[in-house]
C-alpha cells in the first residue's frame, strides 16, 4: 500500500502501528488542524500538511526526529504528553506558547490522546488561534482605514481651504502691526502652517484610484534596505530571508516602498530605544500556505497570498495598545502623530491585502499578505 501524503516511513518499534488507509490519510492531510503522531520517545511518525506549517519543517525534516529538537525540552507540553501516556486518557490545554528556531506560535490549543494498539504512542492535535487574531486585527485596520479616509475628505474641504484666508489675514496684520502685535501675528501664521501640514499628512488617506502592476517585491525590499542603511538604520544589522521563487505581487511600487519604509523605520526606532548593541531587523518573504486571496469573483482564488515580514528584536509593543495599533492617532512614541501605521493599514487594504502584528518583548513582527500578479493573457482560452 502506498503511504498517504503526510505519513512517514515506520522505523524500529513504530512498525507495529499500521499505516492509515489512503482515504483517511488524505483526509488528515487536508485538515487545517495540525495532526501529528508521536511514539514513546516523542519521535514524529506522522504529520499532516498543517503540522508542517506549524513547525516550519517539511515531512522529510520531521520524520523520525524528536519533538524536543523543535521545542525546548523544558516546555510544559512534555508534561502534558507524559500525563496523557500515564493516564491513557485524552487531555487538553489552551493558550500555549510554542517557540523554536523555525517557528513561534502563541495561543495554541493542544489535545493529546493515547493510541490503544500502539503503547506509548500519542495522537496530538494543535490549533493555532493566530489566524483569528490576524482577522480581528485586519478588520480593525480596515475600519481604521475607512474612517480616516472619510476624515481626510472632510478636512481637505472644510479646514484646508479656510486656512489660506486666515494665513493671508495674519500676513496683512503682521505688515502693519506694532512689534508686540507683530509677534502675535507671526504666532497665528506659524500655527496655521502647522495645522496645514497636519491636514496635508492626513490628506494622503483620500480615496484615490490605485494604479497597480506586477512588482518584484524583492527589489522593493532592497531599495528600502539601502535607504534605511544610509540613514536611520545605519547601526542596525539587517538579515534578509527571501524566497527567490516568488512570483510578482500585484501592487503599486511607490506605495509599497512607503509601507515597508515606515515599518522598517519603526523597527529601527524600537531597537534604538533599547540601546542594545545587537539590534537586528529581519526582512522575509514567502508563501503563507493555506491562505488564499481572491482577486475578483470571476477569477476565484487563483492568487496565492505572498507574505512580507519585518521583524525586529526591540522592546516590543505594549499589550494595551496592540489591538488599536492601526487606528489613527494611536502611537507608542512620545512625539508621534499616530498616522504612520494607519496609513500602512490603508495602503495594504487598498491593495486587497492583509496586515497583522505579533509582538512580545524582544520580538515584533509585522506581516503583510499581498495578492499574486496574474497575467490576464494566461486566463484566455
């Protein structure tokens, strides 16, 4: 019998466990829930596709290796596994944090049960709730983008136009005023200029048509890295982990540069606040398997979502503002306006993409998903 996709070749005492029927193996492989089988020594005997994603390793890498090679040996998960073996009863635990060299998952729910006809063997399921958190963050980001788009239109019409008249009147008063009154006129003019600058910054949120084309995201990242290293990121070490096989993304180059430059600048500033000498920013690209983004109803889900991640080892984002991070006027900086990440959310939403953030002390990662560019000629009969 041909082993189903996701099943490993049996080794040593594990040969006593029968292979799954092909239909069952295909069913487990297709589940979005991570399913693994461990032997008495916590060696991987089976892992479906979702488990490969969970542990950041392929079947060939996982096969026959022990769980503690991917998760620290003192992790509470091993206590739970031992209890499941000892009691021969299913156990469940929620809100676990799984971290290893290849992956980091938070809010993981685990269930483990002994396999009756294979002593010491366990069937384990792992469910990552990060997708739900990402959706919640994305809805918040989209709502923030919509609200600030409407506010930008109102401000441009109702505030910016009258400001020019106020400034002109202040200049006339300044020309004929006494020295004491001239100082007040200058103050009025300077404050008008400050308000105008703020309105112009918000005006970029206006709802304008987006000109998109095929973009090589790696060239955009290289451009952003060079800009950063020549200025605010000169003292930060950059690590690039790119998937060279990625197809072009569908986007606007200038706006993607603005998005990524904003994220890299925030990362560099977060590192600078810690004053750590080993400051590091990691730029990553790849596919997020299992997530698809439809370009249009007629074209279904042909586009594979491409992710771009910006990770830093700064202090992290305070938990009390993490859920509101993409809302306008929310900032962790004393002198920040809180518009940078709101603009990032708006541009990503305009691209039909997703953005989410995962942060804890020493590790913050912003991840953007963008649709793949598809040549219309390819879809013609």
